[in-house]
C-alpha cells in the first residue's frame, strides 16, 4: 500500500472526530503532555488513521505510534487483536509503544522518557 493511501482515510474522518471529542481522561492528560511540540519539538497527531486503524497518537517525523490501553485491552481477545494490529503497523515501518492508562497518571515521566528513547534511536 502506498504511503499516501495509508493516512487519514476519508471514510474514517467522522469516527476520528468522534473519538477526539470523546477522549478518555488518560488521553486528555497525555495530550496535554505532548501537544504543541512539548516533547523535544516533535509534532503529534491524535486519533490519526493509518490503513483502517485509528491510533491514539502519532508522530509523523519518527513514524511513532503511542497507544494508551484501558481495562478492555487486558481481555484475551483484545490482546490478540492488539498483537495483530501492532504487527501490521510494524511491518509498514511504524514503531508502536503501548502504555496502560494508569501510567499516564502515576508516572508520566516514564512514558515521556520511553518516547524520547525512540527519538534517539532514529536521530
């Protein structure tokens, strides 16, 4: 699939907007940490689509995807879906980092440091 056909598919636009308007408390808190290039000058997008998947946060410069996982991601079926999705995205050259929602509140610096490690790998 060509790169320009991967991102922000039109048929997902309304759903992306709905997700942005109904963000979880963890997504809202995390967005405050990274919006407006607050983390090392990197631009992030939220609720961005790649292929037919809508991802929580995306840094285009580093092809970095950040997913925040709530309780539903502990379900065996959901874990398998996440594994398949992450493999699909990794096979396209994206790096996927997953964090539990609670970590956003308990240790946000840990998440930011893990993200910065990805920047140093590519830069």
